[in-house]
C-alpha cells in the first residue's frame, strides 16, 4: 500500500523565535518522517513547509508546543504541491 503524500505551507506565530523552535521542529519532523524546511521570518513568525502523511503533519504542532519556552498563539496553513524529489528536513535562515 502506497502512502498518500501531502505538503503544507504553515506560518506560526507566538513565542516562536529565540526559543529553539526551528531545531525542535527539525527533530519532530524527522521523528514523524516528514520532509521540508523551517525558517524564522522578519515579522517574528516562523514558516515551515512540511511534506508527508497528513496525520503526521497534524501531529507536529502538539510536539512543538511541548517545548519549554515555545508558545504557539496561531498558525495558518495551505496546501501546496508535493515535491517528489525532496529528501530530508532543513533548518533555513539565520
């Protein structure tokens, strides 16, 4: 049985910069077999693109919220095309 891949563009706001959010996202994504990337934005938000099984994508937010200093106030998401050649998960930006 082949798995159905989806890809989501997610923007997260709250206390998400300077608290290890990107590195926690990277570890959680690898744990959930997700590919994609995460980066800090100039507006104080964090943007992620996550690709994998839909259930795994929805499981990442609760894992991120378990971070000691992380506080997620809101997030927006939209479906985007799957990247069939993507391998791994990267932390982007500064």
